[in-house]
């Protein structure tokens, strides 16, 4: 089977669950003998996926050209060579590191325009993508990375005459952070465009239910829950426990994902005599928008005399993440808003590191399925602090949770199982497609 997988790139700026999820799937499908073409949109691929792509595959809807054309519509008629120049990989990698490229605020008009597909301001870009798919690739199925790409689906189905499937993961957080009127319009467009999708692949029961409520009128039998899987070959527990008890955070270093909540809990815990030597390690990358927030955290830690006990780790490669995870006693990413899955949970548990997460979104579902951690009430004043303390002061319980979690991740959340489930949906769509 030949699959075209269309993925928005991030140029490796921060810990992107969707990027890693897609990379793992592409690698496994190829290992199973299927031809998978990775097609980047907006920005170049993450470094771990670079070898999966091809220099012959253009970056479609390049972020620079699309942004400029949105504000200067005459650029839509610019020759293709000029658009290629604006969207060179070198320039796009530089742009990805600037402020505002990875947040919805300020990009409402462009988001709505791309969702409108052939009726939006990027019609020429869509024409270019469709022509390239028809004349160069001729896939059996097209897989969209998320629902923000639904504007592509109608033309793909009509002109390529192939099924289109779409993974669902945390689109709501992007859309709902837009201006209210724009968010409402985006949901209306997505609901309309959802009719062009043969199968939706939400990553959890929680998110499947949420998106079925959002996409009114779409039959429930088009939703196929397929949890994220990871390639487990390199994930191993540390042979020795960390020298000092160490909490870890693995996600983008930004205010909206609860990093300051964890910093506050860390400060409270270190003021407890048995935990005075506690350490904290933070990994996940950042954008310039996050700079003032991170400086505020450093100032807060410095005022408490604890800055030297916190390490802001550089790098996002798999090797660096494994080294990071193997140095931890516990991992926690205390997001204040519901999450569709939490790939960092799988990565931590695969290394036998237990997790402590708020009891919202898909976290209770994933932690119940893995048995590798505990959930706390995020509305309780010291909910996170007490949950972390309960495991830090009971290393045997923490070790049991980590071992249980590792066993269940290996059994239920391997990329092999994920690929098998997705292939079954591909085949079902291919059989039923006219």
C-alpha cells in the first residue's frame, strides 16, 4: 500500500507529540513493507524525521509565503520560483525559531483560510499540492496529521479518488486559543469539512468523545480510537537510581503547560526536611515567546536559593531524551487543561519512571491502562505537591508503579500495535471506497 502522510513541521524547536507520533508510525509502516511518503507543510520536519523525508518532496504551504500572501494577496500570483525562494528550508528553519510561529493567537485569519481549502486564500498552494500528488505520487490513501488540515481533503478525494483519513489529537487547544469569533467559525468549517474524511483516528477515548461532540452530524462509526505507540527498542530503565531524588518535566517549556505549577510544587517540597536535596530537570524546548516566562521562573528559584537545583536541559533528540528520563525518579507535566493523550507518559514509563498527572483529559485513561502512575485533583491547593511527596517518600511504591507501567506500555502501546490498528482502518477504507 502506498500512503501519503501530510504532516505540519516544527523544525525541531520544541517537544512536539504529534511530530514524534507521526514519525514513529511512518518508520513502522515502512518496516512492514509499505511505501510511505512524508509530506511536510508550513515548516521543515523535525531532525529525527529528516532521514524519513526526501529533498525531492517540497514543503507545501511554506510558512513564509503563506503568511505574506495572507497579508499581501498579490503574492498569491507570484511565480513558483519566488515562492520556493521564500520557503527555502534554511529560511523556514530560521523563521520557526522566531516568536508567534507556533501559537494560534495572531494566526486566526490564516488558520481559517487554510481550513477553507479551495475557497481560501491559498488556492494556488492547494493546486500545487494536488498536481504534485497526481503526477508524482499517486497514493492509495492519504493520511492527514490533524483536523486543521481538513481543507485539503475534499480536493484530494475528488481528484485522486482515494480515501482520506485524519488523526485527531489536541486540535481543540489550538482552535479554542483563537479569538472567540474565529474559534467558532473554525469549528463550523471543520464540521463541514469533516464530511470529506473516511475515518478519524482519535488517540484516546476521551478525545474521541470530545470530537464527536464537536463534529455534530458525523457518524460515530467513522471514529476509530487508536492510541499512540512508541518504538521501544532503546527505552531501558537506569541501572542505578539517581544520586538525588529527581523530578522531571518533559514538554514544551511554556506557561500554558503547567511548568510554573511544577516549579511551585518543587519549591514547597524542598522546604520539607526529608526532601531538601530534591532536584528538578526540565526538557522540551522553547520559542522566543517563552523567554520572559522562563526568566521569571529562574528569578523565582533564585529568590529561594534553589536555582542550582534545577537544570534546564538542552536538546530534543531521542538519545538526549533517554538520558534525561533515565536520570529521573518521577515525571510530571501538570497541564492545567485537558490533553488528548500525553506521549511523555509512554516515554517515561518505558524507562520505568512513574508519572504523576492531573486527573483531567486522557490522563486518567492512560494511567489506568498502564498502571504506571497516579492522578491528583488539580483543584486541590496542594494536590500536585502531596501526590509527588507520596511517591518521593515511598521509593518502593514508585518503583512498583514504574515497573508495572513499563510492562503494560510494552504490551499495549508499542508502535507495532498502533501500526497494525491503523493498517486495518486503511484497508477498511480502501475496501469501502467507491
